[in-house]
C-alpha cells in the first residue's frame, strides 16, 4: 500500500472518530471503509458524492412513505446526492452506493444529533490543504449543482451552506453582442467558481463562438474555463446561456479566486 493511500485511510478513521460531534461531515472515498452516518426523525441527512451516482441498493429504506419503511429515501436518478430520514426512533438502514465502478457501503444509525450533510471527496484530493486534483466529472458536477442551486437550497439547504452565490449582472460588450455575468457560484472546497453567462445577440446576423476557448479576465489576469456547458451559437436578436467553471489561478495552482471580483468575459468568436 503506498503512503498516500495509507494517509487517506488514517484520515478517514480520524474523521469518523474526531468529527462525530459535527452536523456536517466530510470523508475521503474508500471502498474498504464502512461509513456510519447518524440519522433522526426530525432532520434529513443528505449524502453528497463528487459526481452523478450510478445506482443505489438499500435495505430497510424506501422512496415511498406509504411502504412505512424504517428509513425514507429521497433520490433522483442521475443526481450526485440523496437524502434519508428516519421514520422510527429505532430506525436502522444500509445503502450500497455504486459510484465510478466501485461500491461504497453506508450504514445509517439513529441518533438524537443527526448528520445533516455528509460529503465524500475523491481519494485524489489532498488531505494537506493543497488544491485538489480537478477532474472533468467533478467540474461537470459543480456546473450541475449551480444550475440546480435553487432546488437544492429549497429541498436540501445543508448542501448550500458552503456555497457562495452572487448575481453581479456585469456586462462585457462586443460589437454585435453583450455577455452578462448573471450568476457566480464559489465552491470553496474545490477552489472553483462556476459562472452563468447570458449572451444577447444585438446584431442582424447569427454568431458563433468556441465554447472551449471561453475565459474570464480579472484585472490583468486571465483565467481560462476548465469546463464549459455551451452551444456556441446565438441566433440574430436572440439570447443564449453558457456555464463555465474556473478552477484555481491562471498558472494552474491554487487561486482562492473570490466570487466578488469583477469579471470580464473573453469570447473567441468564430467565422
């Protein structure tokens, strides 16, 4: 076993013992660990993974309250998270989470102080405080969470406690079109910003742009998008939306980039 993996296992064990009193938990993913999660009747517990889950297999749980299960499950296929809540004081349950070709085992036990949010991080993430290795799946998951922010905040408020959201409404004007920074989300744990960009084509002809070349400028520094969700086409006198994720600084290191910056959007226009 290499030293890095051994360190992660020790970190997981320490997390289980040292953070039992906290309502918000963070654990590294390791398929050899059985994670114990506290649940209660009065508060939902939400478990968040780095990206969309493949499947859930559970015991003593059901998504239908009419089944009167010990534990009620709330999950939408394709989501990166699910929630559970005890329906009995002595409720116990187990869920096997299939994620990225591995099975992660979770045991749910009743407790007066429930874990409100449990976040699982990739084993590629550093436990020493350095910037985690950002993967395409994680960035795609962050953009998806930003798109569904209002729904998540309404139904799973614990998941948004560490997410900063601003609506600056600043404009970058080009001949024939305007780009507005409509929303900025900062995911502190991932050192990543997600921006919603609203394009307005004020010209008489459609225009195209290269989504992979989108970037933002803060002062003299340029930050290329690490991940984009955009069509790259805006019809004449029409609007379109693009989402971009900006991770770290312009040199690829840890940037701790603030959501309160003024962002100018750089758009590589195509013929």
